């Protein structure tokens, strides 16, 4: 797990954090980024939100080239403002490579306006209220997500996973906690 303090988190564009750079480097090393993933939007392109501080969950996602698909999904669901809220929130953020593991065409279909409700349900299954650090999770613990469904945390040999997704890095954000995961969480059917 990667845990960095606020004092370590300044870098270029949007004062991109060193943590995001480490995540991007680590994720590229483990998983190839999709060649046709949508480019990360510049901060100016994200409309209808108040100015964000550089350590906000949305700012961290926008600054990470390994989360362009997640940023596109957040924008398509019109959730930028919600995720930029003061929180506290814990967001489990799948990498582009995690989205690539879904069946071909799934992401494109989810980003269509007619599928916004399904997309919102999936995104809410990646968020819980309160800032939860990775070391606070216990094996077998269930956590209620923003869509009303629960996930199960697993802790084995110091590694933490949520359902079938591994937490590959973590960072505190100004409005909560960000955990980078290697798979998309799909909510159980009701």
C-alpha cells in the first residue's frame, strides 16, 4: 500500500501529487493502459463545479492518466460535483485497465445517455461515506455503499481487497480517502 502525507503531494499540472505519479507508474508497470481510453480532461473542461483544491478526490482522478475512463464515467453520470463535495467520502477508483477487463463494449454502452441510471448505480457502488483508511478494514467486514448495497472487505497477508478487487494504492484526499483498485465493482442484482 502507498500512503503519502499532504506535504509530499505537490507536482505539476493542477499541482499533481507525487502519489498520483507513483500510482500511474505502478499501474503502468502492472497493467497496460488502454490505447483508446479517453484522454483525461483538463480541469477547465469539467463544468459546473466549484474550484477544487489540488488534493480533492476529483482533482486526483483528473490528474491521473490511469483514471481517464473513471473520469469520463463520472462526467457522463453528472457526478463530478458529488464526488468533489466536502465529504468525507471513500472512493474505490478502478484503473483504466480495470475497466478494460469488462466485456468488450460495456464501457461504451454505459457512457450512453440512455444508460445513465445503470452507470450511476455502478459508480455509487464504488463510494461510501466517511474516510476509511485501508488499515481500518477487517477481514470479512461488510461496508455499505452509496447505492445501498454492501461490499465485503478481505484482508490477507497485509493485502486488502474489496469483493474481488485488490486495493493497489491508497491516498488521503482533502475530502476523504482514495483507494486505487484493479477491478470494477459490479453491484449485485436486487
